[in-house]
């Protein structure tokens, strides 16, 4: 007779071995996924950390009144528009008195950012008492000098292939030896709008554009999404029309985002003639994109509310509307907020629909409202990544870090609300 006990034991051993192998496959898959994420975040942080610092050159600038404000009117506009280049060149030549030829002077001046003149003008316009004095001022260095100070220029590359020549490097080293060049926190990255000059480019305009767009998105998508979910789940009867609506909502949640951009272009811009490249239109497009996600999440949360609560409220004499909005919706609201935050987090990272409505333009001014021309953080990243300037590589990675930080904060907020406010039945 065959030994069934031995056969059963071998089968159990094979099953247990298969189960252990499957568990190890899962662990290996998780380890590989985490490794890729760690590698991606490490690469982004390594490439973008330098953007949070900028190189500055210290100069003793004689702010001569006959150059800045010869008429003595102390008009802020005239002071900011004065020609500060000769004053800066004189200060540079005080450090390098052997530089006498005009070509060398221009090359020496290019160690500074082209925006240093405008920054100096803004400083003097804010404090006109500086006129007629000699001040030690720290002005932003050029993008090439900034990269050199961050050890991102390979000196082994032939000089003719480098924008920063050997003579420039010698001047930078002279400034370093005299303590007249340093790296400081790059506040311009957080306080400026976009710029053609990498050292002066900032994310404030794009960040405010994203904020205004998300604000419009929330104002439109949250109430409409919640009310739609409440109606479909609590009031609508089951028929072919509601089935069709549900199918369309589920399909819209999977539609590529660029389709919503085309819809916004056709309806909001071409038909209603709303202003192009504004957070108002961007927020409306993002609201259309986020609404299906909010509706689906809200309906799921409404289904999780026990039927006993509805029955108890109706048994005590409450109407259908009172039962829904006094008992069911308040209990489901934490989950609805979580779904809304996750839907808006997805909208924050979208680029394609914003490109279709014109939010790809080069915008220097910082928007002050929803109708001002603006761009958004994902679009700003796209623009900087496409720029030929090497200095924008750092800015691109740094902007990605900021965008990821916003997304992480929004997701952590959703997790916190779910754990803090959720009810267990």
C-alpha cells in the first residue's frame, strides 16, 4: 500500500517552500522599487542642492551722486534706472589694477551677473541715503563663476570649449584669496520670478501660479464633486441614465490629462474667450481633471457609512435631506477631504493641460491674482529643463525638489486627516 502520510508531507513541504519563495519574490520586488526611488531622489537632491546657494562677489562701490542722481531729485524710478555699470567696473578695477585694456575690462566685468546692475539699482532706490558714500556690497556672480565655485566646471576641458577661460579662473582665485567671493543662501530662488539669467531665476512666480490655480481648482471641484457624489449615492434611482453617468465618471478618471487641456482650450479660451495663460483658466481645467477622482472617492466613503445611521435618523423623524446632510455627510467628510487632497495633489503635478492653455510663456512678473498671466511649477520645470544654459540644470532639479516637497506635504496631510478624523464602525 502507498504511504499517503509521506506523500502528504512532501506536498505540504512543497507548498511551504513555494509560499516562502513567493514571500521572497515580494521582498525582492519591494527592495528593487525602494532602491530605484532612493536612487532617483538622491540624484535629484545631489544635482539640485547647489541651487539653494549662490556665489557673490564683494566690491567697494563708490555710489557717486553725479552718476546716480545728478539732479538730486531722489526719485526712486530714476535712481533704479541709473547706469551703475561704470561704478561696478571701477570697483572691479580697484581689485585688479593691472587690467587696463578695454577688452580685458569687459571680460573682468563678466565675472558678475548681468543682473547685478539692476540689483544694485534696486538697493540704492530703497535706501537713497547710500548715494554719495562708498559701500561694501555683495553682488551676484555670473552663472559660470557660480558653477566654478561649486566645482561643476571641469578644468581639464580645453579652454576653447569652456565659457570660463583660464584668465577668468585666475581672477576668481584672486578674489577667493582676498575673501571677496563667497557662497551664500540663494534667496533669489524663492523670491524672484523667472529670468534668462540662471543666478537670478526663481520659482516665486510659478509657485504663486500653482497656488492660485489650485485655489480655483478647490473652489470649483470640491463642492461640485461632493454634491455630485451625494446625489448619485443617496438620491439618484438606479436606471440607465445613472448607469451612463457612472460609466462616464469612471472613464473620465482615466482620460489622459492633455484631453482636458484641449477641452479647456476649446471651451474656456476659444468659446468663452477667457484670458489666456492665467491661473483662472488653469484652475478650471485642473478642476475638470480632479472632479472624477473626488466623486469616486466620495461615493466610496458614503457607502462605508453604516445604513443603521440612516435608519436611526429616519426613525426619529428626520427627513431624507436632514439625514443626509446632518448625519451621513459629516461622518463621511474626513474621507471626502482626503480624496479631494489626493485629487488636487495629482493636479499639482500636471503639465500637459496647462501647456494647452498657454501657461508655457516666459513670465518674469510675479502674479498678484488669478487673472494675472502666470505659469506653474511643473511648467517652470519643463521650461528650465529645455534651456541651453548649464546653470538651469541646478534650478531644474531644485524646482523638482520643491514640487516633490509640496506633493509629500499634501499626501501627508491626507494621511493625517484620514487617521485623525476617520470613524471606525
